[in-house]
C-alpha cells in the first residue's frame, strides 16, 4: 500500500457512504473509482493542510462574507504565497465551493479575500449547473469536505443578457454560445412579468434556480445538507462596490 492509499482510503469510504452505495455494490464501484484514481490527490483526512478551514457551514458562510467585507473596504490581507504553496503541496481542504460566472471581473479569491486552498471554484458563463460542474461540486463536498457552496451571480452579466435578448428579440448566437443562452432562458421566462429591470431580475432568478437545482438534483449534496454538513446559498456580486449581496 503506497502512502497516498493510506490517506485516501477513509475518504473513499465516506464517499461511498454519501452516495448510499449498498454493500453489494461497493466492490464494483470502489474498483471503478480506484481505476480512475480520482481521489489520489486527496490527503486531508489525517492532517488537513489548512486546519483553520475546518468549519461548520454557518462558520464558513460567516468567514466568506467577512472576507468580502474586507475586500469591499480595501483592507484585504497580505497573503504569504510561498508558505501557502508549501502547505498545499500535499492536499487541499477548501472551506467553500463556488459556482460563479466566468466573467473576468469576478475573481472569487479576491472577492472573498481568500488564499489558495480556500475556495474550490467552478466557473462557467452564467453560473448555471451542468453535469460536469455538478460532479466537480460533488467532489468538493464528498471528498474535500467543503461545508459551503455558493452560487454567485453578478450584475451586468453578459450571459444572462444574451438569454434576455434570445427571449425578447429571438437573438441567435454562433457556436455553443447559443447553448448557454438557451440554458439561461428559463430564468428569464420566469421573471418576464415582474416589475423592474428584466436583466437584474433574471440574474437573481438564475441564482435562485441553480441553488435549488444543486439542492434537488444530487443525492450526494442533498444528503450532506440533511446531515447539516453542507449549506448551499446564493449571492449576487455588485460590480460597482465589490459587495456580494446574499439572496
Ligand atoms: Zn456573467
């Protein structure tokens, strides 16, 4: 048994428990997982590289928002990149996972004044749940023990705006951009009759919808929520101030 096996076996067991796999199915699934070596880099069971990241979901949210408050005020901490690098060479235990837009103006580590090893970020234009993104977030929770997921939208989102134009003006887009606009249209359609800015309302609705999707479409995530090991929340980043407003 190599060193990494010693560290990863308990994590694999917990993953199988979270997936609700029966004893009969464990051997087959375990073998399948071992062949992919998907957990090879997870060594955080015995000595997590960042003990300060072992938080309850409520503590993690408080920590995240305190980081955003520092960022808003311009009093972000100085990060010691060299020592962080050394600590994280052997594993990771982020205290939060994010599903955020790919927009270059939204930089999750900056926005929450966090360092490497703190935030497990899944990013896609329009911050919506895809199969691959869901798998990544399941990994963050089941294997890395992240206690918090935040779906993070932002104002002036170009992806949501594309969906608004697709809905209102039947706009067409080249390549796979159309697929993103189509995926985001349901959020637009839900708020067509609301007063106020259609774009702002759709941005908010898209966050609400994807928080709901994460809560309902994954047994791994819903089990973690019911066991109070995980909280899934939504927020909108305001470009003008840098403030994340919780939904
Ligand atoms: Zn965006």
